[in-house]
C-alpha cells in the first residue's frame, strides 16, 4: 500500500470563533453571558482562549442558536479592520 503524504492539521482557535460569531450575529459579551448563565468576565476569557472544552462550545452555540459546524467555520472569517 502506498504511503500518502500527511496533511498538517491546523488547530481551531475557539476564541476567534467566539469573537467572529459575536460580530456576525451582533451579540454583545453581556448578552452572551446572560444567554449562557455566565458572567461577562467569563465571556472575555472564552474570547481570549484558543482551546475550549466541547461542552463549553456546545453551550455557546446553543446560546447563539448556531451549530457547532457553523461555529467552527468562523475560524476562517476575516476580522473587520
């Protein structure tokens, strides 16, 4: 069996996905905190951390009414200048 070249896996930046989804969906950090029964300080932490547990991503996606797949697509979104 021939050896296939391996693709380099790129890590998803979950914090970037949160930031971009908030911009796209016009959801403030205060509003996201309320929707997730969390605090604005926790949302700030989510926005800055590249790695996140799946249950946290699920809670954020439920609060934003988007799928995890759609959430992950925000990785490729461009930040507004």
